[in-house]
């Protein structure tokens, strides 16, 4: 037994001794000759210093200064790189913390919304109100059922609104029930050239709306309409980007729909609306109503997404970017609701709405620090026109780039 403990002591001492020797050879031994090297440097200096002379000492001091400056620059570079790394590392940690906080806030908001819906459901049950009935919430969060009949002449009342899930789209059905939407072209419209329609529109905009645009800008815009369904008008503020589709809608006698994009838009529900399971109704947007109304018409319909890059386009407009990339226009269907009913709008088929070919989506984008960069995914699916300048003396005069390349500018 005593021999074993002696063996164990000798073995531990041997391992520790070997480890200490390895550490000494790894870190201390390579630096052992350094003091001798400095002694050698001193001997060499003593052998030659006496014969330097004036210029020798001058260059000696000069090179010494350069050497010290180089060492100082190297030390400063290492210090600067370490600061950059530490700052970047801290920034990434802060971003990760912010992401976690945002996720936690979203979860808390979702839980609060669910709790609110549960409380409202309990109040409805206590009042004997069915969730499918229309209700109103008072200033003190008191719930009361609305009357079955809407007073005659009440602003915003839609016939049958309480019985259908898409009241605004049903109103469009009723509007065009007895209206002929066939477009009769004038005799001189069949052989009209691009130059003629550009000149007519420019004269109309200048005389009727006091808006002035250059011929190249108009040619590029009409050519873009013949190339794709998504057009982006970029440039500085005040160059007439929004006024251009507005004037064109007046020119074609079908006013364009202008939808202002909000910074909080993150998904398609902000653009198309959503189905509310609590009220059993679809919250319709003006954007959706305009697309649906264009299914009844044969003329040109323009929908403007004003300041479209104030939110990330590939977030809220992603479904349209994907659908309109399909080569077959009959497959341009948007899913609105998963459970269709008989009383849904008549142009909804199996809960889907087909994007008609007479619709153009025109987005305006300001190039400043308050907006997001338009990604290549969006550019690949759209025609981009640049409005770069606003000539003095002519308000809202646009000058834009060639529609074939967003990097080339052609100013009149």
C-alpha cells in the first residue's frame, strides 16, 4: 500500500514537472536570447559610434525617430482594431437584446389581445349577444348591440352590411349591377401612336391640371405600362411622382386610387385587409376595393402606393411580387378567405380574387434617410423611372431615366 502512494506521488510530481518544462520551453525559452541580443546591439553600436560624424549622427537620430514612430503606429493600429472589435461585439449583443425584447413585447401584446377578446366574449355571453351580431364599444368599454335597422341617410351605411362578410365589395357589386362597363373607343384611337398619345396627355396635364412633364418622361412612363404591371417612380420630393398617375387617371376618365403606405406595414393584411374571427367580417381596405372594382371595368385602372419604401416593400407586397411573376395571368389569384360562402362578392371564386389585366400598380419612392432601400427582388419585377430634377419656373416637371436601366439617366 505504501509503495502505491509513493508511486502516485512520484507520478504526479513527474507530470507537473513535465508540464512546467513544456510551458517554459513554449513561452520562456524562445525569449531567453532576447537580452543577449540587446547586449550585442550595444557592442555593435560602440564599435561604430565613434566614427559617425555629423551626418552619421543625423541619420541615426532620424532612423531612430522613424523606428519609434513605426512601433507607435503598430501599437495604435492594434489598439484601434481591438476597440473596433469590442464595439462591434457590444453592438451585436445590444441588437440581440433588442430582438429578444421586441419578441417578448410581441408575445405580451398577443397575450393581451387574446385576453381582451376573451373578456369581450364573456361580456357578450352575459348580454346574450351572438358574436356574429354587430356591436359597438362605448367610451367606457361598455358593449351594446346595434339596432337591426340603420337610420335612413346615415353616412357610411351600406345596404345589407350586417348580413355579409364583404360589405364594401358587395357595394361594388350593387354599383355595377346595372351599369355597362363596355368602353367605346373613338374612331381615331385605333391607329394612335406613342408620340401622339404622349403629346395629348402632356397638353391635357398642362392645360387642365397645370402639371408639366417632359416628353422623354412621358415616353418612358407609357413604355413601362406596356412592359410590366408594376412601375416605381423614384426621386427627390416635389418632382411630381404622385401627380403623374393622378393626372393620367384624369386623362383616362378613371380616377386612380392613391393608398398611402405606413411605416408599420409588415405583411399583406395591411394592404388587403383581414378576416376578423370575432366580428365574422372581413376588414376591407381601399386597395382591395380598387382591385375588385377593376374586375368590372375594361379601361385602365391605376393604383398608387404612395411612398411605398417607407416600409419594406418585400414584406407587405411579397405576395404580389410572387404572383405577378407567373407567366400565366389566369393564375394571378389572391387568397382572401379560406371558407367561401354563397353571399360573398360574385367575382370571388373559392375565396380567391383574380388580379385583372387592366390594373397597374404604381409606387412612388423618395430617396432619403427616412426610407428603406429598394431591394433587387423588387427591381427585378418592376420598371423603375427616376425623377431627378425640378427645373426652375416649371412646377412638377419630371425628368426620368430610361426604363430599361435604373443606372442610366436621360434628361431632356
